[in-house]
């Protein structure tokens, strides 16, 4: 049967098949902490630190609070193997200044969700890394620093990333739990942050000596 253009078609509303409505999940952009911010009650579990010598001057109980690190500055960095060559470059930068960080009276800890993965172990071996890794499997610490969130996953911003991971970031915390240095590599450009980090630690040591 042919229907002319002028013919009205009657139908019931029930005959209309509604399209499935897919809820739009609003993205809340990450808001990383910056120098000047403070962070308290950051609990580090000793069993999650791969090298026990990091705790030689701390109280070795089931958990370790920042205040128990003998009042030393803490350099805390975030890494995931998902960042591939960018992450390896970042680790090599840290490894190159590890001895200087310790000489300036600070501790260095690399926080990563990659617990016990062969890729991480191979990366450590291939690059002769002497870094202390803390396994943050649920990204609880990364969340506290504002560099990880389910509401702004990594794959929203970086092609080729199919796992939500923390941003590549480095911080320095002083004995008062205040952030005195921050570096976040959002563009994955591999910028050298080591000199700025060491300058901050060096200034802190000089200030302490002057006040002594």
C-alpha cells in the first residue's frame, strides 16, 4: 500500500521504542596538591615498603606515620609502569639524585600500584635502580595528593592508557607535613625536576644550620 505525503498516520505512543538513556558521568578534574598545602595522617604500612632499611630510624610497628620518620623531610614520588618510557625516564631521574637526597638528610619513597609485577621488577633490574618502593594497591595515598581519581581517569587525558593510574608526580614534605615542592608531569614531557627538588632540600638544610 502506498501512502501519500498528505496522509496522516495514527499510532499509539506505546508503539514508540524509547532509546536507552546512557547516564553521562560528570568528570571532576584532578586537583593535585601544591606547595603550601599540608597533608596529615598519611599512614604508611611497613609491610608495603620493599626495602626495610628505609625504616631503620622509624618505629617498626604495623603502620608508620609521617611524624615517625625522625623529623626528616620526605621526598614522595608516584609512578606506574603504565607510563612506559616516560615513567622509566622519571625513575632514572630520581635514581640519579637518590644519594644526594640522603646526603641532605631526607628520605625518598616511590609510591606505585604495581605491587610485585614482573614488569616493575624488570624495570628495577634493567636500570639498576636503588629506590625504595611503596605499594599503594588501592591508590589511597595518590588520592590524598589529588593525583588519582575514579572521576577523572588517566585514559580521559592520555591516549594509549587503558588502566587508571596516578599522575607522574614528585613532592617534598617537610617535618611539619607541609608540601614545600611539587612537580607534576601532565604533558609527559620528561622535564628535569631534580635540580629544583635538591635546591629546596638544600635550602632547608642551610636554614636549619643557621638557626642551630
